[in-house]
C-alpha cells in the first residue's frame, strides 16, 4: 500500500522541471497550475502495516452512522519535520509556507487483495469560516456610538490595535504572534512604563481591572476552549485553579520565553509549532477582550456620545 500526503504550498515558486524526488524512503513531487507555479507538494510513502490504513466502524451514537479511524504512519512525523526544513530552504526562492496541518490523504492499493480491504481511498480535513448568514448582527447603536465617539479614543487606539492584530493572528492560527500582541495590549495599558519582569509583575497585580478580567475568564472560559477535550484538559491543568496573581506571572514568563530564542537550548519553541500555544493564545485573548472592552467604553458609552446618539436617532 502506498499513501500520498498532499500539502498545499503558499507563496510562489515555479520549478523549471517536474520530476519525482526520492529521499529517505519517501517520494516528493510537485503539482503545478497552468502557469507552472507549484500549488502542492505531494509526499508518497509505503504503508504496508494495516494498522495505518483507514478503518470504518459502525457507530452506537445516535445520529452518527459510522466512525472513521485514521492512524498516521509514524514516518509522516519525520516527513513533516523535513518539510519545515524544506519550506525554509525554498523560502529563498518564493515559498511562504507549506500547509502541514491539513493535508489531503490518498491510499493507493498495489494489488487486488489490498484493494478489497479498503473501504475509503481518500480523505481531507480542514477548517471553514462562518457563512455570512451565520454571523450574529452587531447592534446598530454599538456601531453608531463607535463612530460618534471615535474622537475620544486617541489615547486607547494603540492598545486596541494590539487587540485587533492579536485577534487576526488567532483566526489565522498564528498563536505565538497572537500572544505577543495581546501581551503588548496588557503592557501598554497596565505596565506604567515598566519592562523588567519583577516591576511589570507588580504593576499588573496592582490593576483591579486586570485581576477582575482574569477571574471573569476563569469563571467562563467559553465554548472555544471547553468544547475541545484536549484544550479543556490543558486549561484545567494550567489555568483553572490558579490565582490571578499566579496567572499573571505565567503570562509574563511565557512572553519572556517566546521573546528569545537559541538553538543551544533543548525544547526551545519552534516558529511553526503554533498549535503548542493555542490554549495560551485563546486564554490570553479572552482576558484581552475584557480589557479592550473596558477601553472601548471611553468612546462607546460616554455620556456625551449617548446624548448625541439619542438626539440623532430617538425621534
């Protein structure tokens, strides 16, 4: 049995020729568009061990017809590691990144016996955005107040920009960069110009709003964390029962760790291992949302803004 993993290429690279390339038990090939620009890198490996073939079993869960079980060949772990090196090498020639998380998978039987055992021959996973019809409408008065009160927000504009950029990072799964931006929001708002670890810790802990924001998230970490068993377990181990002061120290320590890098240290963070910091980014985002919302009140819920809004629309 052969198994093909098809990884999307982001960026622009145009190979002068297209030939299969064999290396360390795997075969690498490029798929290109009509202009010859590479769109996918396809990696084929041998998968003779039936434990790594797709398996379909009946489901006892109401409304679910069957379960699809797919166990990855251990070799693909090393392929992914090498693809990280390959994307770095080819970044010199136009590759931005290689989509390692959601490859298309195709199983190719090499004889009739293998073909008879197969129930499924290809599989693809991915993420989807909410459709336009699924988006909850934003109340008109919030939008109107934001425009009317914009001139009162010059002092909070930078802090809100950090939140906005961090939110985009989360949606695009750049969790390390999201942590940077959310931390800058907290530092800009409550750091009082301090930068050393002990000083910034003291300033953060002296902020009643920040302490309350952390407690609010601990009381309600939201569906995005709780609906994912892995994230939920990680949250319960890392944040659920900690004091707000302890969590502040954890956030400062994490930011310091991610701010520096050395190839000499084992276990140092990898810029492409974003999922490792997903929970941290989501948790700190919730804290940052509470902080950003408090900052927005200066503009949106100001008494003068309210009077102007009512005068214009309450007729």
